[in-house]
């Protein structure tokens, strides 16, 4: 797979209120965020020129920063405006948007009281997390790492440091030929994949783990609402790995993954079926509506 390096692309990046040429958006190596993972981010998608559920993402970004003990020095409206500005500058109508807030280089020690909080927003084309494998259904292997107890890590925040667990897990299963890792938590309960939430179809109902130690995704909540509108019961509950064999369908949901069918989890096979296909189609239709129509449709 040929990948254009992220520091060698054309375009503009919004950084602390200015639009910088993409290649000039460089960070000092002694930045606190780089050494101590004092950083939070978002992953958003624009469809047909609108950033889907932008304010929910912006609110979560601000809240993630607060959980890590810092205040992003921009209002939600300013962040929304900056996101739309950088999307417009990209010339893309379907795109991935990545805001990141981090502690700067003013102080480099565990204590970081003197650091300034920075914010950048970049936009690029990124069709789907799983690329061509998505429509066939993806294959998951079990992660060797566990999602931590909420008193061990800031599990409600979309915090950069938490992705260390995801990268190690994903690399482990990719080496075995899987597309992604399914993570358990410290109790052995099913949680999510490394960048998407998980749903199972059992007896015509949708079952999904309770997000008490992992991200309660914006797509997760959106898809739960879409299922309710179709009168498909959605049950949030503890799911143990040995129950997965009772599922007839399984799928992942997330901003980057959208709604992606699962065809295998370790030795278990699943066939993407009616419920997965219905929710994929409903989600595809929803994301292409205007923000007002989205709000109207989800209430
Ligand atoms: C670890 C993790 N879980 C779940 C999700 C899904 O969240 P959302 O639907 O808000 O994108 C993501 C993606 O942001 C993620 O990185």
C-alpha cells in the first residue's frame, strides 16, 4: 500500500487561529503532548460538504481536554467555524477532519502547569477505515491488551495516550492477517475494536456492550437511534466473549469505519444480513442530509 507521508502533502492546516501551508505545520520535538501524551483529538467526516454531527464532536473535544485537566482556548463556535473554514479550503466535499489539542513546549516535566494549549485542524480525503475490505466484511482477531478500568485511564476522553493500546493491539492481529483487533476490558468483557464500537445481532435484537470503560461513540449513539426508528430493539448489556457465537450478524460503527459488517472474529464466522444492511443504508442516507435534517431525523 503506497501512502503519501502526512508531512509531505499539499493544502492548509488551521493552527492556533491561522491557516498555515500544510508542510509548514511543524511542531517542536520538546512539546509536552509528544512526550507525555497530553493531547486529545477528534475524528470527523464531512459528506456532501457538511461535517456530520460537528457540534457533538467539538463538544467531545472540549470535554476530553477538560478530563485531561486543560481548557482549549477557543469556544465551541470558534472551533466549528475553524473546522468549516479548513474544510472549505481543502476543496473537498467528502473528507475526514482531524482536530487535535495538545500541551506545548513551555514546560517539559510531568507537571505541565505552564504549558499553553494548542489546537490544530487538518482535513484530508479518507474514504473508509477498512478500504476495499469493508463491503466483504472485516475480520477481527482478539487483542492481547485490555481496555483499562476507568480509574486507571481517562476512558471517556478521546485521549491520544489511550491509542497506544490500540496500535499495539492492531499490529498484533494484523501480523496474523486480521483487519482489526477486538478488545476486551480488564474484567474480560467485550468492549470495542481499536477505533470503532461493536454491535451484535441476536434473535432479531441488537446487543452492544455498555460503554463504561471505552468511548461511547457518536456513531454508536446515531446507529442506536436509527435502529429504534426501525423498531429494532437495542440492548446495552455486559457481553462475554463466549456469547458471540450466538450472534447471527455483527458490525462495527465509528466515524472512520462508518457501518462496517464483520465476517469473522477469530474462529467465528458471521454473515452480514438484513439488519446490518438496513442500518448501513440508513446511516449512508442520514450522513448526506443537511445538519438541520440530521437533527430533525434523530429527534
Ligand atoms: C477507540 C474508539 N472507539 C470508538 C470510536 C467511535 O467513535 P465515533 O463514532 O464518535 O467516531 C472511535 C472513533 O472515534 C474510537 O477511536
